[in-house]
């Protein structure tokens, strides 16, 4: 049972490591694309604050 648990743990850790590598590659690709577009130094757009809708509520 211990051997099976260890095998499963190793498999999970390997998959997590692979996923981490893929995320790093994706992040690098995104940064490369941003650099190609010339937006590397621009901050991300600010999100709009306020919970109320911009349109006036209709009264019946």
C-alpha cells in the first residue's frame, strides 16, 4: 500500500511540475507577444468601480 501511495504521489508531483513548466512557457509567450505589440510598459486597464448601473432605473 505504501508503494502504491508513493507511486501515485510521484505521478502527481510530476504532473504538477509539467504544468508549472507549461505555465512558465505560456507566460513567456504572452510577454513576447506584448513586446511585439509594444505594450510592455503600459499598465493593465483599471477596472471600473461602483456597483450601481449607469442607466437610470425606470419607475412605474
